[in-house]
């Protein structure tokens, strides 16, 4: 990704102070999504990562990861697999619980959507503490697929997600287009 592309993406991310609670600086990507040039540049950069790392399937994490991963899958000619919050998928699922700062959460994937031999890239908008991404990697492996990598629009480095996630990557690449 070029410096100009990175600058374009960053210029379209809006800071919203004290959202969703006081003291939090929320990174709003809706202006980026509303800008066709910026959204196309983002889709191209994410697609390039998937192709470069030999992905055969793309996992998008609920909810903003869906918005990013679906057009990337189309652009790269790959299948898109949604990883949802528990109870949102019909049929047989694999589930994985993970820790949050204030409790636990659970995500699920359809049991038949990933198979042995699939090379999966996980896409999300933000890498913060790494809990959701870590749980998604566990789901991918439990389904019998291989992790080809994780790519995010932005990494909030000060929250420590990368060090937490690295053991779960087992050598697969982790890329953030923007690190804050």
C-alpha cells in the first residue's frame, strides 16, 4: 500500500470523542465507506493482502468486518464466511467464547463453511485488544482450515492486541493498514 493510500484512508476516519462512553475516542469509518475512492482503495489493499497470502476464503467479523470483507471477497474471487455473535446463525455452528474487559462474549461460524485445505484470512476494521480476532482464529482451526493471515484497517497499538494475537497466529502474517 502506498503512503498516499494510507493518507487517504486516514483522512476519512473521523474521531468521535466520548463515544460510546466518556474517555473513549471512537474511530468512525463511515466517512471512509461513503467515499467511493477511499472505499475502493481500502478494498484493493485488503484484497492484495488476501491474494499475496494465498487465501481461499475470507472471514469477516461482525459487524464492521462484514462491510469490509464482503467486497474484498468479491474483488479477490474468494468465498466470504461471516463470523457472527452467538445465536445469529441457523443450523450447526462452532462457537468460541472469549474474554472482554467487562465479561465474556461468544462468536460462531457455520460448521460446514470451512474445511480442511481452506486457507483463511480474517478481516476486521480494528484490532484493539485482540480478543475477537483470537477467538476467530480458534474457530478457523477447529473447523479444520488453515490461517493464512489477519488484516485490519487500523490497529490501536496502545491497547496491546498484537502481542496477545501473535501466539494464535502461529507464524501467519498480521497486517494493519493504519497503526494508531
